[in-house]
C-alpha cells in the first residue's frame, strides 16, 4: 500500500447571487479570469506546485462547464498511478435522500471516497479565490502543532471584514500562527482581524467525528458550523497566518477589482510568476491565432490573449480569446470574456461582458457621462446589444435577451434587463 499523503477536496459547486448573470449557467469556480483562465485554476495550480496530487472536486450547480474545463486533469499534471482529479457530483441512494446541503455536508457524503484513499491530512479548499500559496508550508505547520484543524487566515481591517468573512482572533504563539482564540462567521462587529481564506487542514479522524455530529443539525457549513463545533468540543484548532495577496470574487465589484489587480507596472497578481495553469483545450484556446493589433488599434495597460483582434482603442482592460474591437470603438476599464465583439463607434467603461456577446454600432455602456462612476455594468452571455443603445452604470443584463425586449430609451443607472 502506498504511503498516506495529503488529499485535497475543492469546494467548487456553488453559485452566489452577488455575481448575478456571470453564474446563471456556471458555478462561480468556473467564471473566466485573467484573460485565459478560470477561477478554479488558482487552487489547482497551487496544488500542482505543492506536490499534492490526489484531488477531489465537489460540484453541484450547473457543473458542465466546470467538468468540461477540468477534462482529464492533464493541464495540471494530474494523470498518473498515484495522482489524479476526481469530480464528485451529488447523489442520492438508499441511505442518503439529499443533494449536497452545504460545504460540510458535501464532504460528509463522500467519506467513503476519503477513507478509500486513507490520507494523512485532508485539505479542504474553496474553489473561488485568487491567491498563490504553497500548501506544504501550512501542512507542515499543522503537523508540527498537532492540531485537529489548521485554518488559513489573512489580516484585514475589521471594518472591511464586517458581514463578509469568517473572522478569528489568533494567539501569538509565533509568526506563522497560533491557537484560535475565537471565531465568528460573518459578524457585523468582528472581534478579530483575521479573515478566513477557506483553506482548512484536518486530521482525518477529527474531521470524520465532527462531520458525523454535524449531521444532527440544520446547517452544514464549515465556517458557520464545523469550526465553532470543534472549538466548543475543545479540539485543537490553530490559525495559520497568510501574508500574500488574496483576491475575493464573491461580488461583481470585487471580481472587477481583482481583475484590475492584474494590470499596472507592478501588478498585485503576476500570472507568469505564479505559474498559473489552465486547460488550453477548453474553448480551443490552444489553436487561436496570435493577437492582432491593427494600424488604428492600440492597447494601453491591458492584457489581450491570442485570438483577439484590436482595431480600436483599449485601455486598462482584459480581453479573452476571440474578442474583437473594431476601428473607432473604445474599451476602458473593462473585462471582456471569450468571443465578445465591440463594433465601430461603441464605447465601454467599467463593463464585464460574458461570452458570445456583440455590442452593436455606437453603443454606450457603463460609465458614459453617468453620475455613479464606481459601479460595474454586467452583460450576460449570448447577447446582441442593439445599435445606438445606451446602458448606464451598474446595470445588469440577463443572458440572451431577445431583440424586442431591448428598450428604445436605453437603460438608466442600476437598471436590470431580464
């Protein structure tokens, strides 16, 4: 029998209402990011670099795009005798009448999978955060302290954490971490200043026992239920202090801001340095022609991947493969997903556009003379925005809106089109 090693369980199956139209047809972990990748590529690349080679992905909500993206796992070198990626969808059987009822329940329903692999440690990760981490350092600290659970945290301002994150107080045992003194899930008035990254390392038997006890309750979440339960039971729970970059993508505005952190002379996110891998076969990225910038085109402080044709002006923006910006069009401070077309005379500012969307001629979208410059406009996939349409700041447009539903007067700030 092979020596027990670390097993990683990625929580990747959910969606969040705050991302709106970007998660109508995909889980949040499959949302495109960085001009060529998906959000889940960040924990997967971290695992690859950390030499953690047995991975399970827990998927529930509209998982086709995620399954299609993961493929065989070859993009992350996860093919081999003792390594691989397993996608574990929810199921019902004679013992279990439920779909996944929460993050903790999803892991509980797959305890047979975990026991089969007999891991030395179980690493539970969120699939929707942007960061670079060597998990081996955290696992080493976990084993060094003899903790039943070690959770990773990053220091934040209390006012920034209020109502958003799980927040802890960590004892000052050493620079790497210490015992958890308190933990609150999304408190309005946090006592601590350490926000949870949803990176959790468990002793297997400790995890098995608390997951079983949690089945008696009515809520099944790691942050809300499992961490407080372990502290209540006087189990050894430690906090591991992470001091790198951590990007949150739970809301459209946070997704947009994290994307903007890819730009500038010294970007906070360095995709090349971080060594991010993705599945280049997905959507045929590998076969795209090189980027073409026309004689009248220009790219200023922007990322544009292969397959893009830029004949207009692009500034502070991120273009995924297949994006076309026609002559006379302008794109500023925007993120354009695969196969988006911006026709002549159009102007986009602070727009996130999903795949296969066309902006007709002379469209004005986003912050165009509007009074609320800080809101992001989001356009769902498979849309054709009519010529001369005006879409205000902070608008939300559902996928595939029929031509007859687009209002002639345009959309005012913060309006939704469904």
